[in-house]
C-alpha cells in the first residue's frame, strides 16, 4: 500500500482473488458518477476518506480511442484528461460523503449531485503519459464556500509525478 | 472604558497594516493587475469594484484561511463584499 492517505473504508477483495486495496470497483464508481464511455475515466479507487480525500488508478491503454488522434504515430494521453480524472475523483470524494449521509452506505445513486468543473488553477504537466502507464491519482478536497469546493490533485506514474493541479468543482444540492 | 489617544492610534495603525496585508494577499492570490495601494478600504470586491467573480470567493476564502487561520463559512460570505468587511471578519476571528 503506497497510499499516504489512511483509508477509513475497509478494503474489499475483488472477485477472482485480485485483492490489492480496492475500495471501489469501476462498477461502483459508475454508480457515483453520471459519466459514461468515452468519458468515464477511473478504473479503481484504492483509498478513500469520504468528503476528504481519495486515490484512484487508471490504466492507460493503446486501445483508448482518444490516443488514435492524440497523436498518430506518437500516442500521448492528453493532459486535459488527467485534469478531468482529478475532477471525477473529486466527485467520488463528495459523492461517497453524500451517500453516507443519506443511507450509511459508501455507494449510492448520487450521480445527480455532480456539478461542474468551475476552475483549473496552476495545472502543470511534468511528464507525458503513454500507453502502458498506470496512473495513480490523488485528490484532496479543501476549503468549501457554498457549492464551490477546492480540490488539489496530482497524478503519478511509478515514482514520477506527472501532473499537479488545483481545481474548483461544484456540487449540486439535493432537491428540496 | 475610554481608550487613550495612544491606544486608539496604535489600533488604527494595526488596522491600516492589516488592510495593506489583505490587499497584497488579494492581488497576489487572484493575480489581479492592480496596485494593492490603489484598492480603497471601502471598495466593493465584486461587480463594479474589483470585478471579482463568484469563483474568486473560493480562492479568497482559502487565502484568508491559510494566512490568518480564519474560516469564512457559508453564513459569513457577506464579509467578502468589501475590503473593510473582510478585514473586520479577520480581526474578529483570528486568534
């Protein structure tokens, strides 16, 4: 376990014996987010403190259609999509907190709460991400004013940090 | 209790200094192209004032929290309306 964030959520073994720190499977993430193919980004959540922070994995594959165009003969996973991954992980952070408030379970049908990406601040792309890379995302939620939530995020491949960014995202309130 | 002239003067100087600090913080964190000294103490921060937008409130709240350890809760967002109100809030809540 490489996480610097202490997971408060018990780790569940995956069917088939893949046991390494799975907090949320891709199917569970899909219940929390409205995003779907080709804009469903995260493969697995590996650490989670609802409302506070999370870590997730994404495997970058040459089969990803975006890489056919970015770029032919020189596949690089787009930096803007790394930022989107952090935004989606932020939605997992506050979505699981909302699900817990509503029913106690970590996963619930809370995808309607996902709002907008409101700001990208200080994004740095330090190293290209290419097919075969397993990207580890870390996101931490910070100050909140109204529906606006600040998020700091980073992506790394192995020991290398490949992207850092600060974002603001919004959460939609529950209907009255 | 009546404050002495000395107390009043030193309080005013401290207030002036804090106003200056907050103006500098504002310009730095929101990357405003304004000389901090040109920001009036009563100038509205939003709209016709410094033309901040609602997304800037988050960055400003973060900056105040980091610099002074003072939170701006959802009920206190009125304190972001002008520099004086913001400085009032910082003065009242910092430890």
